C-alpha cells in the first residue's frame, strides 16, 4: 500500500524542518509531498534540503488549491492512501498510523483525525473556546445537511483512500474547504469516519485565520453547505472501477 | 400599506425581480457555474435590496436623508448603486485574474526554456553514446 503525505505549506520555513523530522521518525515508509503555495520565505528550499518531493506553485491558491494539487499528484502517481498533514506542526505524526488504519482495512474512504472524538483527550491543543463553539455548530450543521457524524469538521488531519483521492483531485472546495469537503464526500457516496487524535499548538508564526475571520468562516461555510449541488455521482465504484461518464 | 409616492405595484415588481435574481444566483452556485466566493457580494447586495424594498420605511428614510422627494426615485438610485458596486467588485476580481495569468504565462515560458535545455542535454548525451 503506497501512502503519500500531503503537506500544504505557506510560509512555513520555520516549522517545516521539525515537521519533516517528526514524519521521518514516525512514518518512514510514507512518501512525502510538500505543496508550497507560492511562499515568500524560502519554504521550498527548506523542504528540498530535506529530500522530499516539493510541488512549488507560482500563484497562491489558498489551502483548497494547494491541497488539491497534492491530490492531483497522488492520483497521477497511483497512491492508495493520501494523508493531509499541516505544515505548521499542529498535527502529530505519531497519529498517522491511527488515521490511516481504517482506510487500509477498507472500512472508510475518508478518515478525519478529530480532537473531540471519544475517548476525548483534553490535554491536547483544542483551539480557543470561541472556535470550539464554532466547531460544534459546524458539526451539527454538517450532520443536518448531509448526515455526516464528524466531531471535528475543521480538522485538516485526514486520510483519503483511492475513491476520495479521485473525488478531491476532481472537485475540492477553495475557501475553508475542510467541512465542505466532508459534505461533498458523503454526498458522493463515500464513507467518512473519525479517529481521535491529539494536536499541538502552532509552533511558530501566526495562523491565517484571525479572530474576526472566525465569524466570516462560519457564515461562509454555512452558505457553502446550504448551496451544495443537488446530486453528486460517486467518483469510483467500491470495487475500484472508473466513474461512468 | 401603499405609499402614493412608492406605489404598491412598484414594490411588488421590485420584490419579484430581486427574488428572481436571488434564485438565479443560488441556482448558478448550486450548478457550480458561479463560485461562492465571487457570488457573496451579489447575495449580500440583493438581500439588502430586498430588505429595503419589502420595508419601505427604510427607503423613505434614505430618500429623506438624500433630499429625494419621491421614494420611488430613491429605489432607482439604489438600484444604480447596486449595479455599480457589483460591477466594481467584478472589475477588481478581473484585475486579480490578470495578475495571476501573467504569472502563469511567465511560469510556462520559463518551464519551456528548462524543457528545451533538458532536451538538449539528453540529445547531446545520446550522440556521444553512439
């Protein structure tokens, strides 16, 4: 089973070395692909120095476009599993095995690493109280809208099987894509499940989502979830055949 | 309540047009011909216009502030602003795209040059091994 780790990075030159070291230590069998979203701080050179695959974009696309680039690479090179891991150090590579396991077993097409799934571990970094309230709201909304039972819909720590790779390589939302991509997956007939993980606070630098942006985030994601396309066909059948055109 | 200076049928007509507009934008988003990010201003401004049309007291207030005698004129003035604002937003978006297209074209040019250089290297190596 070939596994690709997709690391979207925008100006993470300071955090990347540590992230890549952790991955080399805890997941040596996985291929790594850093997607440099037109950073201006030499993120690419840092990544190249570590010897991993680097996809350097010339135009900033945002997290949605950057991650989708990773999925395009995963599809092109026939990977069985693609795992998204943030380049800022919040996602602990020790949980990689746990996140990948359901996909390898064939139990799920998309597995979300959740900070709030049982057994809940409150020792990890779980963001601010305001954000947690927002996340609870989104989790409820998501369940109402498409039936997905996900306690951490904003988590970017997720593993995708072949069907999810095929889907996301073709359609991936652009702004604040994490919750919307779950809805798209569920409505395309994919099986989504969760595993508990513990996250760390961002090591260096500032998050791209500030205080007021949280409200904008909630409004925008709610709208996006309300206005999902009516019907979506599954990208690949369960047995792996191609999508009927 | 029908204001003689803002006839009820004008209110109804404006409401119908705006609701149709809103429905059209929503449909475009759902069929993915219009991206949500680009449509936010359309949704917001159409919603605001709808609110003003359905609650004419707001319109009367705006009309009095701008010293417009007939509130119906204020409605048309606002319609004009609505079009201007959305047009300007679209123009700004176009400028952003132009900058990105320029960057992409340059990238293609540089990649093509790199490819040619690589091809040359392969060719010369091929000749030597013969």
